[in-house]
């Protein structure tokens, strides 16, 4: 196979120019940062056992709540996980009158 030159420049010099251009572009690029009040927190998840313990319910009751749509489950492989925020939101406040 023959090398085809498109310009009268050595391959080593062309590679060096490409590297230099890439370095300059990377140096000019500003890193993207979020403001302090916009931090993204990763979701915290609970297992079914942890949800049952937290809500003081049995696993069959948890299954009923998931089937009815009251609690949403997320599958990760074979595991079902539950978002902490959604579990807390599923709790309804009850007014106890005397």
C-alpha cells in the first residue's frame, strides 16, 4: 500500500499539528458545572425487606401496594428496588380526632 500525501507536509508534522489543535481545543473548553443550589443527588433505593421494615408491613402487603399502583417498584436485574422519596410520598397523613 502506498501513502498518499494530500499536502506537502510530513506525516509526523501533520500528526503533531493535529495533537496541538486538540490540546488547544481541550484547554479552551470550559468544564460544565452546576450551581450550588442545583446539585443532583442520586436516588436512594430500598430493598423490599427495607420497605417492609420502614412501613411495618408484610411482603404480601407490599406486593398488593405495588400491584395497586400505590408504590412503584424498579427492577434492577432480578431485584426489585423502591425509591425512598416515593415510599415517603406514599404515606398519607391521617387526622386523628378526639
